[in-house]
């Protein structure tokens, strides 16, 4: 009896275990479906239940952290990325280090964020975000010093306890924006991404005193039961481009994975109302296309997409708007605008300046707003700084260049809702007194010896030379008056490879030390080597029938001079050659005169006569088939008029 009872109890316990395991598997499958369909709020709750029930895993922790991250809940996301690091360090990816760093910045833990970014940089390979961090590792410190010329105002007249964002100018004195506010409707549809009602368009007028009027719905024709947001209008106000869920001709469409992607629509205004919105032809059910902005002349439309060809999670793209209303093929703005992170919410000002939000460029946390001039030859990306940017998400920046006023969106603390719209005024600040100095020493990377013949240049980021100096007798240089700007410092010495670094200065009076150690070109010299090849010299050419040292030859001979000064025991033979034109005996004599001219030039520059000799070979060692009687061009003959510098002793 006992054996049978024991067997039955064991079987019952086993079946109960199977039932529990099946229930956990079903719950996990449900959570994964929610996550894949971007229903992050529901997914988080199920994943957290599983973790509490002892089903914690790297995958569950990752999806909880990512769900919070994509909802901009950075404090919550940071806790779960920390759990991944503590429990599954061997599995953590470069991208998770990056996202953890972003969340740490959002909660003001900048030192730990830098540690995570250093690890990200080490393991991420060729990721552009790692290059940007290495280029500017002291970013947070510098931004903390920088004074801002923006004065911001939280406009309580138009914000609500829900999400309000994405402002755009309309008809000069109005602002159109997206909001998920509660309008008193008995039942509102809730979006599972963030557990808020779906977005609609609202508008508010800017009165002469700057006060905003209470918001009203913008258009019953454009607002639907799904999301509408981020609009842009033509200069005459009669054409609008905007973002909407994939909802065309009253049909709700999804990708192959069952995800409803965002698309851009266009509508034209009739006599009384906006017409039926048409889907733009470069949309697709399989990827998102969103957040349009139109150039002032209406000829270019910028937008955001994760379409094929995207560098990161989302990139900024552009199309030409043809006169007949059609569009060119989308073109990716590329680097340095786009990174492996998220670039979004572009805005083109009336003067053609691009503002956009990014979490891939170095910032203060979450999305930051950046500015660039995409039409310039050398594209530079700059952070607009605090107080526009904060540790939270800051995005959807618009500005009127003429009045230097505008609006932006932010999820910063002490706002009315999850996202709020802020107004700003750009003020003129007095020019600061600049006492910052960049100084340093140029040395040999192997010996540490100072290089006394080095030249140092100070350049702008678009490679324009701003200043140039030679080092002093100790190999030192300095540049004065370099405040609140990023510069390139480039050192060069004839016998060494050039080296450059990017230096970010601050408005605080200080001396910033920037030493540069150069690598010698001549790492090994053997008997019989030709210095012309080792130093990658241009040929030492002579004019026809002459032995004078040409200016271009003098530049190359200076490199030989530098090499002989560096390697003081080296003895060389200068060998001169002619082309085949003229008598053979005369050419032999001409080449000998050229060799002696070369030797005398170097002796006159300080080389011991015992360390250099010269010999002419005439036309006996041609480098091509331009011998006697050939029909070669002047350029082909010139290749034979050359000098070599052979090492004969060390």
C-alpha cells in the first residue's frame, strides 16, 4: 500500500510540476508576443511577474530593461541594466553597455556612465558612437562649463498631464502639436506602447504678448482613432505632411510580423477643410517612416526611417519634392549626422539649418538636441547645450531664425505630463574674456626626445588653418585665446608621420596640456636602402639640360637633410640620372654636375662632407623605354631625370 501511495504522490507532484512549467512557458510566450508587438507596458508586467516567480533570465532582464528604455523610463531601465551587469556580465552586449550609460546620464551618474562608455568603446568595434566618445570623453565636464544663450519657459497654457510634443509653426502666429490629452470623451483607446491614449493634433495661437491661447482640436478630417503627430506645413499653409499609424483608406495595415508601422501622409487644404490624406509613395508596411520637416522653399522633405540602408535604429533621410508633387528616391544623410543609435525629429529652419534629436551623439542623457548645416562642405554636429538639453529626453526643436524664438519638447522633471512643450528665446550674450591656452610638447614616440624641427597647426573642425607655430628649443608650442570651441591640433615633422587630436576648450581661464608623440618614418635603415623610397619622396627633378636645384627639389632635399640629422652616423651616395636626349657623353657629364649640385646643397645646409658623395650615371639606368631614338613625351623623359640617395654606411 505504501509503495503504491508513494508512486501516486510522486506522479501527482510530477504532473503538477509539468503544469506549472507549462503555465510559466505560456506566460513567457505571451510576454514575448507583447514585446514583439511593442506593447511594452503589458510586457513589463508579465516579465516582472516571471522574475519574481524565480524565472529570472538574461533574456527576461534584457527585455524589461529595453522596454523601459524605449519608453524613456530611464531610471527604471537603469536598475534592470544594472541587474544584467551583476548577474549576466558574460552575456552583456556592447549595445546594452551603451544603453546603460545613457540611463546613467539621465539620473546624473556621469562617472559610472563614462565607465560604461569606455567598456562600450573597447568592445563595439567600428561603432561611430564609440569614435565620438573617444573624440570627446570630457563632454559632460565641458557642457557643464558652457554658458547658454537660451532662456526657456514652461508654457502651462497648452500642456496637459498627458503627452504633449512635436510643435510646428502654422500661419505665422499659430503652433500645431500632438497630444494624448483627455478631452472628456467617455472612452479613449489606449496605446499599449506607453499606456496613454492615442495622439491627435491640436493648435494654439501665440498672442502679441506671447501668451498661448487654450488648445483646440486642429482638424476633424486629419485626426483619426489612431496616432497623428509631428506635422510640417508648406510656406503658404495649404499643404501639410504628418505622421500617422499605417491607416489608409480606413484600413489598418501591419507588417509581416504584425506590427503597425508609422507612415507619412500628405493633405491639401480646400476651401473650408483639409482634404483626404494620401500616403506618400516611399512608405512601406515593413518599416517606419515618420517625423517630416519641409524646407522653406518646399523642395526638400526630411524625415526619419529605419528603412533598409539605415545606419542605426533610426536615421534621418531626405527626398526631393518634384514640381508635379512626386518625390525622388530617399537619400540617407549619412555620417556625421546619423549614428548607430537613434536620430529623430528633424527640423529645417528658414535659413537651412538642421536641428535634430539623437541618443547616438554625446549628450547629457536620453535624447539631446543637436544642430548642423547639412549643405556645407564639412558637416559639423554640435550639441545646443543646456538648458535646452537635460538628463531627460529633449527633442522636436523648432525655431524662427528672424526672432530667435521657438519651441521644443522634453520629458524633464517637474513637467506637467510625460512630455511637455517648452518655449525658448535665444538671447545675445557678451563675448567672454578668453584666457585659455593650449600648450604641449612634441616628442619622438619611442625615445621621448623633444623634436626641435616640428611645426604645430591649430585648425577648425572643417580643416581651416587658424594658426601655425614652430616649436621652441625644448620642442614646446602654445596657442592663446582658444575658448569654448573644438579645435584640431596637428603636429608635423619632415621625418615623422603627422599626428592630430581634437581638443575641446572651455570658457574658464586655464592652460590645457596637449602633448603629441610622433612616430618616426625611418624605423629601420639598411645598407643599400634608397632614402627616397623610405621617405616616400617625390622625385628630385631637374629642368632639361640644367643642374640647378629647383624649388620643388629643395623641399624634398630638406627631408634628406632631416634624416641625416636624425641618424648622425649614416653616409649616403647621391646618384643622378638623365634622360636619353643628347649625346651619351654629355649626359654622363650633366648627371655628374647634378649629383655634385645635390651634394653641395646638402653640405651647405650643414651636412659633413665626409658623410655624402655624388655620382652621375647619365642615361645608363633608364626607368622606362625612352632610350635613344624613342618618341617619348617630355613627361616620360622627365621620369629619367632623377636622383637617388643610397645608404652606403651606418
